[in-house]
């Protein structure tokens, strides 16, 4: 190339030389900035809906699934592995709530064993689940004080003081990255709590509760984790409305998400139920931004005897492996929810007779399994009746009963179908017809007494009928239906 001595050629020479120099300076500057951003690796381990399952159990797919000893061994192994891998590798352990009920160990010790285990493996936080008040509000408040980690919930307040009952959120600094973790719980808290406890709290709409804390979290944190106890359906809807959230670690719906669901830029995770799996999320940050994410569910099997579980098991066995009666023939319960079974008839008859009502009813999910012929031990009753359902008498007119039975027909093959004793009907064109109570045709203007449980009375069947019946037509008792069954078997001896 030949250049003349003109001004234009001089400018061209200058630009040709200057352009690479400018590019070199820019790349050097960018490299220096990038080099200044440290890489931080965070492993989030998560569980949900463990419901007191500290001992291993059998499923259709696995023998000796879950179990606290195996879970603890795996958690400790991952923590140790991260610690040995070098600097800027961190581990966080979270739980989505519902640590109580549905298991004999939890029912007997009212969650004490569960909290002690969570302290032992060093959970960082848990969300407040709808079953946590299953043994009463005071019981869980005492457990929360024993917990070495915070319980999170932004939508439950003290009714008197209007203060948060639990911490709405926390901010944890991990390798210089500030991570906000907040919790919200499900409206089904109303179905699993006593009327007296519900009078002590104020339940806030989840979106309003979140809006209250969001400005603080955005100001204080670089990354937002929603530790949810709403269930997968509500998590999806919440993610659509609140794109500033980074990830949702869910619970309540007992969903096994082998791969996270993605709503916009938000990933939703959940690890099933009963501690059968441990969820693992691997995050890599450059500076304040996430540059990679992967996750999986890890199946847990029993690995060691576990001193903690053995301690409580040794205390439990003498109390629960006690013969209370003798059963002549197995009471089957192979129901498709809408089918009447001998076991449901047995339990509902006891409820009906004890409460001296016109008929009795419970949702189809209130009893599980069957009662085998032969010696009946206390543990057998806790197995078939895992929930702490209290007996309630409701005064219902015939018109309300008709609407409820129509609703029940619409819920066939679901846990919301309503099993009854001393009430029968035919299904005609998708509705209840020829309804009879103790053999007599239903009178839609007559008031009937109905024995049921606090779950149904609070609206747990999602029927929109019983919940709206005035309080003066509801008579609550302090009798667990499970205890009524135990008392009956003890008195009967052989049955």
C-alpha cells in the first residue's frame, strides 16, 4: 500500500495504528474487571414434607427408603466434600415445612425428635408448614424456640400485636453474596389447626405479605430464594407474578421434581415427601450473578442405625407395640376413594355411636391401609389413622346435606370424596338421589346432627358448604377420633 503525504493519509495511518491499541486496552480492562470477580460455588440441599419420618420405610419402588440416618450421612458427606474442594465452596440446608404429623414417632413425641434431628444436621432455615400446629400452636412455638435455625413465614401474624409470628425472611451472606430467603405458608393451615389457635393468628394474603417485605429484600440482598409452602400449583402462579425471585424451593404438594420447572427465568424445585429424597441444587456465581445451575434428586436409603432415631424408637416401641384387642377378620380398605369399605364402616360407626348423631362422615383420605386379623396393637391404629382429627358435631339441614352429597359425587376418585355411615344415596346423572338417613328419606327442611372432624368442618374437603355453616351450629369436642377407636377396641376385647 502506498500513502501520500496528505492530511487524509496521515489520519488513516493514525487510525490504523490506534485501533489495535484501543482494542488491546479495552480487552485488558475487561480482563482485569473479570479477574476481579470471584467465582463462588453454592450447594443448596433441600427437603420438604418429612412428616415425622425419621425411620426408613418401604415404598412400591424401594425397600428401606428415606430415614434420618441416611439423610444425615448424605448431608454430612456433601458438606465435607465441599469443604475439601477449596475456598469459595459453600453448603446451605433448607426445609420447606410440614415436619410434623403423619407418623407415630412424630405423633407420640409431638415433633421433639424432628427438631432435635434438624438441629443435629444443622439446617439453615425452614418454612412454616400447615401441619406444624397439628399438636397445638403452643407446642410448635416451643419447638421453634428449641430450633437452632429460623422458622420463616411472612403471612402469619400475631392477632393481637400484628407482629410476625415467625421471621418473614433472613439474609445470609455466602462468599460475599447476600442471599434473601423468605417463607409463605398455605391457606390449608386453617384445616389443620384448632379454632382456638386460629383465633390467635392473622393470616395475610400471600401477595400482600410478599409486597411488604420485597423492598427490604431487594435493598439488602443480591439473590432471592422463596422457601415456599404453597404447593406446586400456587408456586407456578406466584412465579408468573413475581419475576424478581431467583428460585423457588417448594413443598406442600409432595411433588417429586426430578428436573426443576421453569417459569420465565425462575426455577422451581421440590423433593417429594417423607424424606425419601434429598434435593440438591448447584449454583455458580461470578461476582453477584449466577453463571451456571444444575440440580437433581438423590434417593436416600438406610445406611447406619442412627443413635438419635434409636433413642426415640426405644422409647416409642414399649408404648406403641401394645396389644389392645383381637380382630376376627381383616377389615379391608382397598377403596378407590368412592367405594365403601369395611374399615371405613368400622371407624365411622364408632364415631357415629360415640357422638350419638344421625350420621357420620369423613373425607376418603382420612384413613389409610387396612386392619389385619389377629392381635391389634396400638401402632396399627396409628398407622391407619395418621392424622389428629378431632370429633365435631355439625347441625345441617337437609338442603345442605343434599348439596354436600352432590359435591361428593363430583369428587369421585379423589381424596375429597366423602365417606358416610348411616347415610346412603344413589348416583343419578352425576348427582346424589334417593338420599336416606338411617333408612328414611332425606327431609330438606329438617335439621340433622352430623358427626365429622375438624378438617372437614374448617373446609378441608374444599366443598364450600360446611365451612360456611354458622359457628353456633358446630359443637367441637376434645376427642380424637383415633382415641375413640382405641377406646372401643379396648372395651370390646375381641371384635
